[in-house]
C-alpha cells in the first residue's frame, strides 16, 4: 500500500516539475519577463471561440478613466471618439522595440486588411507606448505610419502611462544593458480585443497568427 502512495507522490512531483518547465518555456517564448498576474491563463482563439468567454486577467479594468495624448499631440481620454469605436484592437509597446512590437502591429494591420471591409471598419487599432520618455507624440505619429492608416498612437506622461498600464494590467520595465547604447524595455505582449460594452472579447498572444485572429474576429463581429 505504502508503495502505491509513494508512486502516487512521485508522479505528482514529476507532473509539477513538467508543468513548471512548460510554464518556463512559455514565458521564455514571450517578448518579455513574465506578467505579474494572478491568472496567467489567457485565451487562445480556440478557448474563446468554443466558450464564447474565457478567464479574464485578474484586476483588468478596461473601462477605467484615463488621460493620454494622441499622436497629433491632442488630449485623449476614454471619451474621445476613437475610443468609442465598436471594437478596438489594442497593443502596448514601444517604438524602439526591435522586433516583437513591429511584428504584432504588422499582424494587427494584416488582420484589418484581411477582414471584410464592413467588419474591419468597425475596429479601431490602437498602439499605446510604455516608453513615454522616448515616444513623444511626434515619434508615435512617425512610427504608426508604417502600419494600418487608421492606427492611433497614444503617449502621455510617465504617470499617465503607468496608470493606463495598471488599468490594463500591462507589465513593463526599463532595462539598462551596458552592451547597448540605448536602454530597452521589457513588456508583456498581448493584443486586446475590446468590444462595444468595454468587455474584453479576445486576448491574442504572439503565437496567434494573423489568419487565426482574422477568423476569430470575423466570427465575433456581426
Ligand atoms: Ni516590444
């Protein structure tokens, strides 16, 4: 009997070890350091498509009030008309990001181009910087030109950005690397799909392709 208990215990240890390794690999896979979230599970397209919902990020407040500055230098808040769009695809990143941010913004652009025009028109793409020190309104304006023409870029004071990031549970941190002439940023990388009621209808990871996102959005948007 004791032998079975021991086998059961060792199996559990092995499972925990395997899961830990798996979780570690998942995190390494990201642009960034791990998100400090109590719920690491985020929706894959499949989850969202089959369940119609998924476990939200703990503490996420996507309808919280904020004040930022758009890429034209104008004040931008939750009441601004672009924020009233039926749907929004929202990404937090920074213009100096060498690879992940441009890849994800390009993916959003691709999705908007691939969706039927009537559905695409309902979606406002938004890029919010987590590097307000370097990403001025002018820098944002210049940067978003490389992506979908309807993109808006948002920046603000470090305090305003910190507040916005806390509402959206975005992790970011400045990284000083002596081997680089410029500092870089660690940040979580998710594309949020926000619906008409402010609810989060999708959370896309780097592994989700533009084709998968397009398929999901085509289903979700009437
Ligand atoms: Ni990035």
